[in-house]
C-alpha cells in the first residue's frame, strides 16, 4: 500500500502604514492561515473514488488598539490610505499519486500435459481346440515266416533288397483276388477282380507224384527260381527308361515286377489244380498280385536298379 500526499501552504500578510508624525489611530492586523492537510490512501487494485481538497478557510482576527490622542500642531490632511493588499489566494498544491501499477503476475508455468492412455482391451482368451491326434491304424502283424504269407514275403524281399527296393507288405485284398484266379485253374492273367489296376505274376508246377506238403515250397520256388533266378540275367538294360523294343516282356517281365521299386504291397495264393487244367498232370498254381503295378513304360531306369551283388538265393 502506498500513500503519500500532503499539502502544505503557509503564508502571512501584514499591512503597515508609513510612519507619520501626526498621531494616528494605530491598528494592527494579523491574518492567520489555516491549512488542512488531506491524506488519501489508495489500495492497489482499487480505483480511487477521487481526491478532494477543501479550500483553506481564511480566518482573520482584528485587534483594535485604543488610540492615544496627541494635540496636533496643525491640521494636516491625511494622505489617502493605501489600499490594504488583498490576501493572497490560497495556494493549492495537488499532489497526484500515481496508481501503483500492478506488477505483472508471472505466467503460470505450463503444466505438463498428462496423457492417460486408454486401457487396451483385454485380449480375448484364445480358444485352442486340440486337434485329435491322427489315429494310425495299427500296422498289420508280420506273418510268421513259417506261414504261407511269411514265406512269400521273405522270398520277395530278399531279392528286392539286393536291388535297393523297399520291402513289401502283405495285402489280404490282393491275396483274395489271387485266390479267386488261382482256384479257377486257368493259366492266364486275370486282373478284373475288384477294381483292377494291379500287377500280376503267374507260375505253375506239376507232378504225377503226391503234392501233399509242397505248397509253400513250390510257391517260394515260383518267386525265387522262376521269376527271379530264371530271368535276372536276361535283364541287361539298367539305366534305360525302356528296354529295346525287340526284347520280349516274357523274358524278364516277372523279374522286373518282383524288384520294381515303387511297388509296396503284395498278395498271393497257391491252388491245387487237377491234371488237364493248368498242366496235363496235377499241378500247383501260384498267382501274386502287386500294387502299385510294375513294368510301366518310361519308368524302368528309376524302378529296376542294379543288383548290389548279394549271394544268390535258392529254394
């Protein structure tokens, strides 16, 4: 708060006549000046309603002194009385107190912007449906090596391994087709059983003696002695997509089917046939079906591979 204003004015006036030898009435005049000081207080932020100053009031007091009469020697006209000087006008001094300028308020420091990240939606729980594990059909049990099926698989696979071909598995469906054909006792290819599309080898053996107990042996002999050992030396076309056109299939076709690399399944059957049907005397007739079939033109180089030189097998 600031406050400062004062008014000071003083003054005095005295009228005195020149000394006159003639005794005159003596009068003394005294003027008192009364000065009133007004102090105005201004509060910051408030507009002053205004400053008023009262004109000083002039108070004059006159003291009258009884004259002393002195005999005059001669009468003399009194000079004109000089006019009494007028009281000086009151001096008014106006002190303007400047309104205190409001100090600039410091600008508030910018508040750091607070960014509230919207909460991310909670991820929906993933629903995992466990896929059922693929059920693998149990691998068919390998037939006993003493059984017909075991004997036939062994005779095929021993030769296939010598030509770097995977082992075959037994197929009951193919064996069923082979049974139907063999029991028909007609020595001829028949691949009309079922939907077809399989390969086939045929073999027969006959005798006038008893054939009891010779079924497995004669079936194994058909694979090893007739189809493999009887034709392996006729095939000299390893690495060729097709054999020469003048080379007959009957010379090596059973051998190439036995070792055909892409074949995976086999099913066989050996039937007893009476004389005069397959042969002119009683015989054992063996039929084997293969899937996929072999002896496809253009695929010999990839499916009939050179032998590894394993020992020859005989029955």
